C-alpha cells in the first residue's frame, strides 16, 4: 500500500518506478503477441491500482517491441470484472470440465 500511496501523492520516484515497470511489462506483452498472435490483453488484480500511467507505458512499450502488423489490432486494458475474476475463472473451469455446461 505504501508505493500506491506515494504514487497517489505524486511522488516523482514512485511515478518513475511505475512507468519503468509498465515498460518492462510491455516488452513481455510484445513477446506474447509475437509468439501467440493474441489480440486482447486483460490485466487484473491489484496492478490496476497503478493506474493509467502504468497502462500507457505498457501499451507504448508493447507497440515499440512488437511487429507492427501483429500489434495493430491488439488492446491492453485493465479488467472491469473486479477482484473476483480468479473465482469466476475457476467456476467457469468447473462448469466446463465437470458439467460440460460452458
């Protein structure tokens, strides 16, 4: 919670750490786009507390390191499903594997 509060307070060092972390995540996302040809990256969990500067740094970095033709239709965003997304995913897996519903 301390880094988040420093970020919210506008601490320049905290902001730079968040941007750098976003840039590194963007490099990883660029690799995933290249390897698996994915078009939607949804980030979830407490990472969404890092906000738009983190997300924009990740997008910019991914765009820089990915092949343009593979990245042009790719979106990177925070989840809007809240903190229960892991439970939802586990439930969907059970419904599909055990009950054949999904």
